[in-house]
């Protein structure tokens, strides 16, 4: 069974993507096949595998991004649909499609799941310089989620006013665009100096959670590869 609809992904126009305001982003529907989306939803990783990350201090005074998180490794216990999906995400075809959209020669990928309960939020931030962008896959549907509960990624425009090492609130921005996050939607964006985004406070009932899977797109220049090798050797030594 195919999970990714590669043809839909490859049909996204890189010129249109790069020309989006206030930074490159796209919120397409159906990048997962209907059968693949249903299979992934039915076999999401169990909460027992996740780490609880609440109250973690962020740089620049930004509010903590409270959630349960699971970082993917080769040892992560996954269902067959998720194993198939990971094979597609680590394929040359997916990587080449991302490079084409972002206008880079290469990139490095890592993956994680976030489950977010009631009362938590993602305060406005612009990501680190090493990060080229993110591809967020949403896994709530009308059967388990109400639009009034939130959970959408919000694109924020500051007109270039705020330094990235600052902590503006949602209401401080000049304008915003809210993604569609219920059903088979995903959200892909590129990091720029002004790539502010966030998720407003989740208002779901107790026991419900916003569920997303995120592909993180990292820079993969020679300098980055040397830095990773050095960091690995340093870790092994100490």
C-alpha cells in the first residue's frame, strides 16, 4: 500500500511556493493516499512511548511548548503502515521533491510525533538557523476533533519588526494566516528570518489530543556534516 501521493507532492509549483507571503508555505490536501491516511491514523504510536515535555524553558523568554513527544529512531516500535511511511519519507524521491521546492541541493531529515492536550500551545517562534523548514502532517479528523478546539498552525507576519531572539505574543503581529488542520492535510514551510509561526492554546476536552507527525528539514552543507561528525566524536569521548 502506498502512503505518500508522490504525484500530488511533485505537482506543487516551486515558483508559487517560494513566492508565498510572508515566507514560503503550502497547506495541501491529500498528500497522503486516502487508504494510507486511514491506516496511519488507526495505528498511531502509543502514548506510553512518548516523553512528557512540559514547562521546558525556551530561549528568549518564549513560553514553553508543552506536549508529549516521540523522536523517531530505527528502534522505535511502529505499525506496518508507519514503517512503510518511513521508508517513503527516507526515499530519494521524497528528498528530491523537498529539495526542488526549497531550492537546495541536499537536506537532512529527522522525524517526531507530537501529542498535545488541552491548555497547551506553541508560542510564536521562528526556528533555529540550521533548520530549513518543516513538513507537518495532521492526524485529527471531524470524527474526533472540533474546529473550535484549535490545533492549526498559524503563519504570522511581523513586517520584519521582531528579532528572532524575542518573545512576541500572537496579538503583536500585523496579520496571520491559519492553516487547515482537520483531515488529510499537511503544512510545509521554509524557515526564513521572519518565519514566525505557532499554535494557539488547545481547547479540546480532557482526554483528547492534537496529533501531528513532523518531518524536520535540516541544512546539510559540508559545514553541517563536519559539525555532526565532530559532535559525534566529542560525545563518544566524553
